[in-house]
């Protein structure tokens, strides 16, 4: 009877496992991929930082996965704070990619409009480089290109700030980790100082101060 019950439980477990599809969202997949991430010294599991990147409606939800993976492999974060900075750098780098995509789309859109204006078919031509120059120099496009350049510069600055912050955090952490063994060794090798020695006037011999104090205390006190 017990064997039959065990077989039924095993079969039910197999059916439930088959229904499980694992994490579906990018954030869930990232957390799952970091389940085995541990600190090098204490082997404590690191809680993944929430993803900052949010895709625009036409972007793939997994757009940041490759960028995040590359940063994790390069920097090997050892705690939650370093993981948070990784997320900041990931989001900033995605903004850099967006700036390049926006610029390409802006140039293409302006040239499409020029071809349509002159009754020409909208297609790639050998004069596209000239068209890009005309589009960039056009007064009506200056605000768009100026805003795009500002967007790119801010993303570039945010990325390098995050990388520099991550470098300083890891440098400070390594210094702290290097001091811990030295402090432990100093404590282990510490020996309390020996009691002071006092030279007696009578025999000229050296006796511990504690022994001398006990001798003095054991002497009878004079009557007043």
C-alpha cells in the first residue's frame, strides 16, 4: 500500500514539474540566472538588484540582457550595491544605443521626406551621404539634432560615472578585505605584557611587582 502511495506522489510531482515554465519576465530571468552568485569571502548569496531598464514599446524586453551579462562578466560584482551600479550602467548604455538608433532614423526620415517632396521614389540612393549633410545643416532640423546630441552626451556621462563609481567601490572593498586577515593575525599574535619587575634594595635581586605588593600587604600594620 505504501509503495502505491509513493508512486502516486512521484507521478504527481512529475506532472507538476512539467507544467512549470520558469521565470518569464526579463527581471525574473535575471534573478534566476543570479541564484548561484556568491560573495568571494563569506559565500553569501547576493540578492539581484531590480532592473532599471524599461523597454520602449517597439523594443524587445530582452534588449538589456546582453549588455548586463557583459558588465557582470567584466566586473564580477560581490554585493548588492555593486549590482545596483551595474544596473545603472546597463540603462545608460542602452540610452547610448538608442541615441544612435534615433540619429539613424532621423536621417532616414528626413531623406525620405526630401524624396517624397521632389516626387522621387523613397529608396536608397548613391547620394544618401549628401542627403545626410543637407539634413544635418537644415535649419528646420536643428532643434531635433541638438536635442539628440544632448540626449547622447547625458547618456555617455551617466555611463562613465557609473563605471567610475563601480571601480571605486570595488577598490575600497578589496582594501577592506585585505585588512581583515591582517587584523585577525594581529589579534592572534597579541601577548599581554609581563608584570613589571622591581629591584629590591636589600639583596639586589629582581622580583615581580605583584609578589612585592603581596609581601607588603602581608606585613602587620603598625599600631597608632
